[in-house]
C-alpha cells in the first residue's frame, strides 16, 4: 500500500470502500441517466414502429373494407338486376300465355254453341251420304264460320317460355286449351265427314278438368265429353284466377305444386287406341313399350 494512502488508522480495504462509495454516489446518476436515455430512445423508436405498423394495418383494413363493400354492392346490384330481369321475363311469359289462350274468342263462342248438339251423333251422321249427311255437314260449316276456323289468328305458342311460367298456371292453361280445342276437333270431323274413330279419346281432358274443377266431378261423370262446352267459362275464370294469384305470390306451396303435377299428368296421359278395324301387319306393329 502506498504511503500516501496510509494514515495508520485507515486500512487499504477501507480506502477501497470509501473510494467506491464516492464514485458510486457521484457517477451512478450519470450512468443511470445515460442508460435511461438510450432506453427512452429505443422505446420511442419501438413506439414509432408500432404506430407505423398500426397505421399501415388500418390503411390496409380500410382498403379491404372499401373493396369488400364494392364487391358486395356489385353482387347485390347484379342479383337485383337478375331478379328484375327474371320477373319481367316471367310477366312477359304469362302475358303471352293468356293472350294465346284468349286470342280467338270466336272459338269459345263456337264451342259453346255445340252445347245444344248431340255431337257424337252428329259426327256419326256426317260420315254418311244422303240428305242427313249433307244437313250435318252444312251445320258443321255454319259452326266453322261461327268459330272462324279458316281465319284463326296465329299467336306465338308460349311453350318456349314454359321455364318462366309457374307450374300451376301452365297446368291450368293446358287444361283450358285442350278443353277449348276438343269441340274444334269435333266440328272439323263433321265438316270432312270423317267418323269418330279419328278423334282422340277425351278421357285425359276430362280427367284434367276434374282436377281443376273437382266440384264438377258428378256433372262430368254424368255427361262425359258433352260437359266440356258447359265448363269453358269456368275453366277460363279459373285460369285467370290462378294467374292473378301467382302474380301476387308465386306458387311455392307443396299442395299447389302437387295438384299442378296431377293436372299435367292427367292432361298428358296417352289414351290413344287404334281405330276399330285398322289391321296393322305384324312386321309394322310397335312393341307395347316402344315410343
């Protein structure tokens, strides 16, 4: 130990402790301040980085929100436009269907005129020669002129628009038009003198009418094909009622859809039988299930 540090009563370790105390007392604040400054700088840099990242995330989120809103609005706009187009197409299709069903009012007038005629008997006598046959054929000409059969207005058939027509409306349309044109076929046979063998079986039409007008089942059973002219007004009113109902609320009810299927099934069932006496050679006969 140097002599200048020795006072006799102060030892070297005591001097070391004293010097350490003095240095720590005066230097510690400086050291703390220096480390604190560096820490504050780093902390501020970290805060700035976090703010920059946060701002970038906010900007990206806003951009994505705007993009999503644009896509959503475009999608909703497209859906709305498609719905509007489909609704307009549906309205046009139903309008075309109604126009086609009622385009020739003279037909219904002629069909209703057959109410007072025993049509099956008239068709039978129209195929004969002589005065009776001539009288029946002249009656058929009168009916044909009444119905303007030679000058029927031609309108576009709505069958191409069937995908846009509610099933219930389509089923009632087919029922009405089949019922309307059955007397037309009868009058045509009377005019040409062909017998009823060339007339299709009306049972499918009668079955469909029974589904559409179930309260007329007994009347149809009692009068058969002769009941058709009497029911034309009611069938037309029923068709109009179904159209109005579907324009307000499309037919989504299961019971309505099931009834529509039954009508279509009845009206499209094939009930054709070859005319009596038509002898088809075996080599030309189709198998029973061959279309």
